[in-house]
């Protein structure tokens, strides 16, 4: 399964970007020393998201609001495969 990436905040294009790889399959992306993203290498790690949020001292609402499924199906907002709209 592909990893899940949470973009937590914008960062300037010239910002010093780094990432830390933790032993539990979480990559912490930093921009100018601030946490700007989380990458969960194994999607099932999302079950441990509350623990990860607490450990890193992140705003839980900001992180959870980035987790989305495919909500377009029931709202009829899908675009045609060639880029057109219904």
C-alpha cells in the first residue's frame, strides 16, 4: 500500500527542508525547524496517530483534518477523465 502524507502547513520554497526517519515507520518532515508534514510509510500506522500527535506535540485538529477519503463519490463532484465537468 502507498504511504500516507499529511501536509500540515505551507513552507517557503527556500526553506531548509529536512526529514527524520523514526524506527516506527513515521517520517517527520521539517521546514525551517518546524514540523510541516508527516509521512506514514505503512497506512495502518494511522491507528497510532493519536500517540504520534502527542509524542510530537502537534495540534490534533490540524493533523486529523488532513485525513480524507474519497468524498467526491456521494457529492457528485467528480470530473470526467479528460478534465471536463458534468
